[in-house]
C-alpha cells in the first residue's frame, strides 16, 4: 500500500533513475503517465524540478530539496504502515542498520547483542556495504541508521556522532614491530603491505601520508575486504592497516595478530560517524539504538 501521492512516487523514481523510461519500467506504468504526473507536480509547485537532457534528466535545486522532503515522507509512511499493521504504535521493533565492514566486524553486532539483552523483542537487519552506500541508504530511508567513515561535512544526513578514529597496524606475533607502542609510516613502508584499493578513503589517506613524507610504498596485496587481509597477516605475508575503534582484540594468541598504533596526522581527516535521516522521526527502538551506538563510538577517539 502506498500512502504517498502518485505524483511524488513517480517523481522519486525518476530522480533515482534519471530517466522516465527506466522509471516507467521499474514502476510498470506507461512513460506518458509518469511524464503527466511530473508535469502536474511542476505546475503545482510552480518551478521546474528537472533539467531535461537528450539522454536523461537531472534534478534542479528545487528538485533536490523536494527529493529530501519526499524521502522523509516515504520513510514516515512506511514506518506508519508497519506500526498500524503490527499494532506496535510508536514502538516499532525492527531496526535496519547499514555500515561499512570495519564496523560490521565487531562494534555494531556487539551493540545489537547488548541491546537485545534488554529488549529481546527487537529485530535487527545489518547490511554491510561500502561507506558511501551506507550514507545513501539512510538519506533515502532504506536504512534507519548508518555507521560508517566519512570525510568532510555531510549534507544529506543528520550526523549523530562524529569521531576521529586512530589507525593501527596489524602484524603477526613475533614480528619486529609487535612490541612497539607506536609505529610511523616510514617503518611500515619497509615491509610488504596489504592495502585497500585506490579510491577508498583509507587508501587515499595512506597515499597522501606517503607522499608528504616522500616515501615509496608498493603493496603486496590490494584488497578491500578485512578477512583476507587478516589471514594474509597471520600467514606472514605482511602488514595491514585497520581503524582502531577501541574494541581491537587484546589477545594476540586468540586472534593471531598484534595491533600497533600508527602515528600520522593524515588519518585524522577521516571520521567515524553515526548517521540518521534528516528530519525523520525514528521509531523508539531505532532512537534508543542510535543512542547506544553513539555511546560506544565516542570512547574510540576524541570528538571531532
């Protein structure tokens, strides 16, 4: 059931796909029907919502603002329907969290388990996605909460908490760096490195630090997933870098790696954030879980 007006629903799909024909295919309606509704909506608001191109449509400034409003309305409508169908009122008990892999490894599942200890009727959905996708899902109302890394101001979401997270090198037990209290980039570059691909915030910041210090780093392994990098390190292949969220395993025997803090200011440009949708009233369970995530994330580093 759709509570949103048809014109807004069609508008959102065109905004998402960038083309009337693709939106029509997804919605299983005639392109002419979508075009009529878009024209009606533009006539009603009195300004153009799209710039028409030969091969698609892009939003105007007014269209972008309407998208933000429509997404909030869509999320509110979906939450209301759930509440009406389940009879749960404002206390909807399903929470969807989108997060990047580093947070999905320990921090977010730990928070979910702790929350369910006190609220066993709450059901979680955890979607591990790239950091930009986590933000997009919250901005579009697909997820209730995102926990992800970001650089610079965020305009499409509400940032509930923003923390600079230190970096750490992971090395196998017995490695020459294993007993160090801190390590610098120059020392890391003397060893084979497992790094994420170019274009990720983690790798871009690493490359910036290497350039600033006039160093040379040739990765032995390029991989965006954490599990292979951990196994690479355990097997003696080299060193990898991870975010120190304050919950790294203290026992090298149990996990097979040792964590050594990395000292370089370039990594302070990246922040760990808890994000929610701008202007949306979250259900009780999502609101409470957001507060728990904020309390767990803040001790990981100083507030930015």
